[in-house]
C-alpha cells in the first residue's frame, strides 16, 4: 500500500483524498437529515443540536487544517538553503532582500531592515529556474510576468507581511 502511495503523483493523491472527504460529507449530511426527521416531536431541538455540533466540528477541522498547513510551511522554511542577500541599490538602503531555495521548486524571499537586520516580510514563491530579484523603487520584484501583483512585494510591508514574518 505504501508503495502505491509513493508512486502516485501528489495531485492524484489529493484528488482521491478530496473524493473521500466529499463521500464522508454526503453520508454525514444524510445521517443528519435522517436524525432530524426521524420523529415528529422534538425536531426543532434535534435540528438546533445538530447545527451546533456541525459548527463545532467545522471550527475544529478548520483549526486543524490551519495548523497542518502552517506546520508544513514552517517545516519547509526551516530547510532553506543557498541563501543570498541583495541590498537595495539606492543611497538610503533601508531594506535588504534575501532569497533562499526550498525543496519542490520554491523560493523563500525575505525582506530585512538594513539598519536593524530584522525580518520585515517573507513570502514563498514558485520557481522553475534561477532567481532574478530586482528592486523597482520601493517594490521588490520576484516575477515581473506574474499577474495580480503575486510576483511583487511592496515596501514598506503590509501588516499581514509583518505578522507573517514574526512567525517561525
């Protein structure tokens, strides 16, 4: 069994996992409807109890999913290697950029305060070739061809970027 999972492409594994999750969701909903409509008396109370139970389970699953995704990202960022620094080209030089290679064709980009050497922002970008970071005034450009600003990091960093940089 483990050999079959090892040879399966990652996207195929997630597709099958999503299929199982949908199946479990449909069976759970059918059982919930049966539970509420099983008897005439007390339907409202059973429906309220079921709604509260589904809300609690949804919040718990959301918290677990968030923890798993964040933990996976932190584990991946811990394996950063071949890091290189790129100072801002102007005379004020308030920021420095650093890029590090991660596994699976990803690059970690960090922006530091040049004076205090504190991480101000960090993001992970997909990469299929050599890294070409460059400064465009107060913007750090990773991928100029990326749409919707996904290949850029605007400085000063946003609140979200500053908060994410504080986490491991």
